[in-house]
């Protein structure tokens, strides 16, 4: 099997100290998503986020390089499954502009109510190449840390 064949699946499990509804809101609110989604050195502007969280609805956002604003990555997706406060599943295409399609795949985010008002997030995404899975894991781990901060601010009213 070639190193370039997309055959790897990403599985991430994370506990957040917020209820499922708050975690869900951070995924479907353009302003909140813009706060935690961009990788280091990149930004997402809330006005560049479109979310219609329903089956058949669209998800679209642009990540812009802070060093070179001409470098952008546009993610466009279609929601396949949505259960408010519990499940988001979408198929996405990620395009660095202006070049051709870089990667495509499916993402499934499930939220489970846990004791003490916490949430267990289970994320599955792919397929990826081996290198793509490593990059995606690093991205989601860092994004989860930023999501922790956003959720903390939400719960404290900041």
C-alpha cells in the first residue's frame, strides 16, 4: 500500500468541563467556531463562517494565514446527520486557494453527557494518508485545547 493512499482513520476522545449543549454550540455558532478552530499562525473571521446545522445544510469557513493573508484554506462541507446537542456529521472538501483539491473526508462528532456537567466528545474523521492522519490528530488536539478556553469563557460569562 502506498504512503499516499488515504486509508487511515482519526479517532479522538476528549472530556470537556462543559455540558454537551455548550460544546455543540461552539461547533455551530460562527463566532465561537472562529475563536477555536484555526491552527497556530492562522485565523478564522466570524464573517467568513457559514453554518446551517441541519441534514443537507452547509458548513463553510476560510482559514487565513496571519503571515501571508493571500494564503487561505477554504473548507466547504455538507451536514449529513445533525442531532442538536448530541451529533454533527459532515463530508468536507478542504481547498488551499487558489490550487486544486487537497483533501476530502468525513467528520463525525458525537457528544455524551458525563457526570458533573462534563461532556465526552468522540470525533472520527478520515480517510487520511498516514501523514495526513498525524497532521489531523495534531490539529484536533490543539483545537481541543483552544475549545477548552472558549468553553471556560462561556461558563464564566466572559
